[in-house]
C-alpha cells in the first residue's frame, strides 16, 4: 500500500503539471497581446509614411524628376528596414516606389490632391486603426480572461476530485481493517465451547455487524462523492479543451480581423484615388499605373492574417490538450453514468440540450446581425465622398475659401455615423464571441454526456449481464423537532441558540435539495415558484417536518422558500449596524483590498452568523459555477439574494443603494473563500459541493437484480386516464385522446411514463394523465364510473377549499411517511367514505377546469383511502402547471424498511 507521503507527491505532481500548463498559457496570451500591439504600430507607421510621402510629393511637384528620385530613394531605404508584415501591402509599396522612379513631371492638381484629400484620408485611417485596435484589445483581453477562468475552474475541479478520491481510499482502508477484525473475531469465537460466554459472544457479534454496516455505508458514500467529483472534473476538462480549441482556432483569427478592420480597404481607396488623379493627368503612364492597380487590387486581408499567424507560430499555435490525470490509481477515465448518478446525468443532459439549442439559435441570430453590420460598416468606409471624382478635383483650385464647408460638414456626419456603426459592430462581436464560446463548451459537455448515457444504456440492455446484489439507500424523514421554534420571520441568532442547529433546518434542507437536483436548472432563484407550494413547504418546516425528503418538490418553489426564509429574518442575516460599513467597501476598486476590508467587518459578527454566511455563500458560488447551464452568474444571484440579506434601517434609500448591495453580494460570492474563515479557523458545518443523501437519514438495503431501477413487476402495472389530448412529437412518444384508458409499465423520468395505448408501446407524458389506484381500476372495469364534471358548479366554495387543503396535508403526510413495502399478500382494504372522496375529486376537477379551457372531462372512479400502494398521484393540470422537479426513477430506488 502506498504511503501517505507517496500519495501526496503524486497529487502534487498532477497539480504541478496543471500549474505549469497554466503558466505557459498565461505567457503565451501575454505574447499574443504584445504581437498585436506591435502590429498596430507597424500599420500606423505605414500609414504615417504613406501620408508623409503624398504630402512631400505634392510639395516637390515643381522639382519634377530630381526631387522625385530623391524621394523614391528615401522611402526605398526605409521600407527595407521595416518588418515584412502584410505581404500584399508590402507588394503595393514595391510597385508604388518602382513607378515613382518613372515619374518626372507633375502639375498643381496632382499636388493639391496629394496634399489635401489623400493625406486627410490617411489621417482618418491612422485614427481608425488606433481606435479599432484598442477595442479589439479589449475584446481579446475579455476572451483571454474567459479562457483563464475556464482553466482555473478545471484546476479547482481537479483539486476537489483529488480530495474526494483520497477520502474514498481512506474509507476503503477502514473497511478492510474492519473485515480483518471480523475474521479474527470469528476465529476466536470458534475456539470457545458451545456453552462458554454465550451472551458476551452475541453482543460482540452485534457490535461487529454494526461496525461493518457503518464502514460499508461510508465506503458507498465516499465512492459516490468521488464519482461526482470525477464527473465534474471530466466535464470541466472537456469544456476547457473546447474553449482552448475555440479560442486558438477561431477567436484569434476574429480578433486579428477586427484589428485589421478597414485598414486594407482604406489603403485601397487612398491608392485608387491617387491613381485616378494620375490617370487624369498623365495618361502616358498608363502602363505603370496598371501595374500599380494590379498590386493594389491584390491587397488580401486574410492572406496577410495567415502570414502573420505563420510568422509567429509559437505565439498563436494551439497548445497541447489538457490530459486527464487519475488520482491514486483510479481506473475510471471517462464520465460515469452508473445507476446512482444515471438519472442526474440524464436530467443534466436534457437541460444541456435545451440550453444548447437556445444558445445556438442566439449565436446564429447574432452572426446574421454581425454580418449585416460589417457590410454596412465597410460600405461607410468605402463611401465615395472621400474619393472625389475628376470633375470635382479639377475645380478644387478654383473654389472660394468657404466653398468646401459643405463637404467638411458631410464628411463630419459620415465620420460620426461610422463611429456609431463601429460601436454597434464591436458590441455584436463581443456577443458573438461570448455566445459561440459558450456554445462550444456546452456542446463539448453535451457530447460527452451523450456518449456516457449511451454506454450506460448499452450496458443495461446487455442480456449477458449477471444478476448481482446492489445496495441502495432509503431516505427517512427527519426527526420532528423536540422544541417549538419559529423558523420564518424570526431572529436567526435566537433560533440557533434555542434549537442547537448551527445551520437552520430550512437552509440546510433547501440547499441540499438544490445541490442534488437543481444546480443545472435554468433560472434557479430567478424564476418564481408556485406560491401555493411555497406556502405548503414553509408550513411544513414550521411544524418541524422536512417536506423536501420527497424529491418531487418543485425546484423553483424550493428556491423560493430559501429566499423567503432570509427575506423574513428580523433582523436580517447581516446586522443593521454593518450595513453602511459594508456598502462603503464597494467603493474600493482593487478586488483583494475590497475582500480584505469586507473580511475585517465580517469577522466582528457573532460566530453563528459567520457559520451560516459561510455555508450560504459557498453554495451560491457553487451555483454560479454552472452559469453556462443555469444562466445564473454571480451578479444574477446577487440581484436575487441582495435585498433579502442586506437591509438598512432606513427603507427610503433601499432602491438607490440596491446597485451597491448587488455589487457587494457579488463580491462575497466570488471571494467567499477569502472573506469567510475556513473550517480550521472557525469550526462548524461547511458546504460540500458533491452531496449525497444524509447518512443519518439513510439506511442501506440490498436488493437482488442487475442494478436496473426502471422495470416494475407485471402485476404492478397501472392504469391511467388521459386528462387532455396529446400528439406525439417523436417516434418514441404515443398519441392519445382525452378520456382514453392507458396502461403504465414504469416511470421513465419525472415527466414521462413507459406504457402502451391500444397495444402500442412508447412514452406517455405524466402531466397529461391521471393514474388510477386499485379501487378506481376495479370500479372502472365494472363500469361504475365516478362523478362527472357536470355538477361541479353546485359545490360549496368553502367545502372546496377545505377539501383541497385536506388533500395537500394528506399528500405531504404520505410523502413524509413514505409508502410501505408491498407485503406478500394484499392487505384488507380500509372502508371508503365515498361522499368525501367524491368531494375531493370534484375539487380536483374544479382546479383543472380553472387552469384549462372548458373541455368535456371523462368520468373517473373515486380513489381509495390511503393504502400501501406504490404511489398516489393527483391529476396534473397542464404541461405548464409544474415548472420543474426531480422525479424518482422507478419505485424501487427509495422505499422504507419493513
């Protein structure tokens, strides 16, 4: 077995390699910016030289050949010393100087054109080049920051994975040690006679069994955490490599094109204007001008860009891919979709598909706008106002001094329009680069998850797989609190001191639920949940229950409960007397200094508040790490939580100071590890990124099977009735009409069943059907039928509200208690209060009719009283009635012990 020092060295070796790659990457990105800076200097020098050339050319026209030859020699000597960047531009220079040597006579019109029109255009081009380079550099810096952020997240994921895998190895070692103790104890027990120390031996055997059960549970938990951490690491690894490919293969070319925007075109227009004057004045030089025109026409922006990339290959070449480094002999080198994380990955895969489709569509729209804007910008640059015709040029010397004011005004307007178009263009460039980079990262994650799920499905469908025992966990309800504490609208310090809970149960339970099911949920904390469900969950917490032990709760409603809890605290989580001091920290520009100042203020808070804040902000930081998928960047989270966490005594300036509050909360989310003390500095609960069901509320049970959780026994098939018409959107789905009877085989996900309609098997949407329980099915077969919707209007509204609240309380009680395991023979049915059940069903249908346009609802049988059935489902109103959730994959995953 490898020593702890050896493990540490290997872990440091993997991290050191990543740090080395990061160091090389930063150096390479710095070199890129330096090279682009040098290129703009070269372009400005070229424009300056050309402007100087034309101005001098106009001044020495009277000297003809002698002065012109000197000028040619001067610039020939200068171009030899310049860096050979932009081969097409250099070719233009060569042809220009060659033809200049042949020129010996010029007159005033050519001199006026060279001294005024063309030099002004070149001055504008120099200004444009500098401005465009500055904006391009801003875009490039932003993209480099995004690239470094992705690689930093990769390094953080690697560290997390190493930590969890180390914990897994330690747990496995303790399990082996317990197994050896059990073997020695068995050997000693065999040496004793049948009548010796019988009571002591039984007690020691029970202790050993409990020890083995505890060690097995710990190994399973650490293995699950390690798997999640490894999956997160692999996903970040794939995203980082995709971002690197996107940046080096596409973004760099785009940035160089932005730097060169209009430069070649401006050169072309200036030279064509110069040629037009020459053709008008010296037709005898037609041959030379044709050669010069050919050189100007050959100006190639893409060719010069490729030449630049090839010339500086070391700075612009794609670096090596980040390689996967398994920790301590871990043999798994790909995303694992094993049974315990299978549904989580499938849910994330569906959310990635939806997010990727939206981002792709957005990128396409931005790309279209970008192309149209580029065309408009190039048209503005090519405006003929800057290239006067021959008739206008011939009359320039005869115009009065004020005759050019109209042209100057027109030129100024064109310049203003051009700069406005440039601003819009670069805005779209930023949007396109950001959106396309996000799409590439999402596509990389999508592809690797797709492959992992396909492999898992192939393994599950393999008939040669041997039957093996698998261990699952049973989620128990939390024990009811022994004290009567008010959770909401209370003082959190008083609650913590009286209840003994370092993290209030509502905070811990909501965060755990979102960690398990909602980190990738789009719009988490931003999209409001159902107010009715929020109130039900809040009331359950107030009673001392934990309603989130049922994973069917709506994610947005759970997030709403968490915000509601902090919003109702009085005083708020951040004390009133620290409000002004914290907002003053926002004025500090340096991030490190700002975080240090916030930490100094936070450190004066009571210890219970520090522990809760540390737990909350570590969770919010974790949520923001999935912003590519859930669209909740740190600032968005700050907008959602800021008003709930920080409030001043004076409510009048709350709106005015809200931007400062948002900025402060955003900083605390990003710098939470610096601002809040670590566990060694301040002992207490800390947030874990990869959570599992709580150990103290889980019991391991072993089931025989191949690990598949979906199939249900044939005798457990369910019947359902269609509440609405549904048209299949894919070959895998089934179409049905309202009132039609359907057969359900198993739960495919939280929103889909596997079943059949008219003998055809496929997927059935859960939100369009109502599942019939045992007595409903029997009565339906006998043709009894339930009450129709025709007499709903006669129901008493007060009775309807009472019935609905009874239904909700009964549903929550059933959720908390769990359904009992099916006995060997069916139990005796309890007496049924048909009148009460009829009122319940009528109230349900009333709620459905209030959400759906009036349609003829089928007659349904009355449901039986609570019995040990697999599940108890109420009819779903419509596809939009439930915003999200996390359903159980089959009934065999979580079930209570007998």
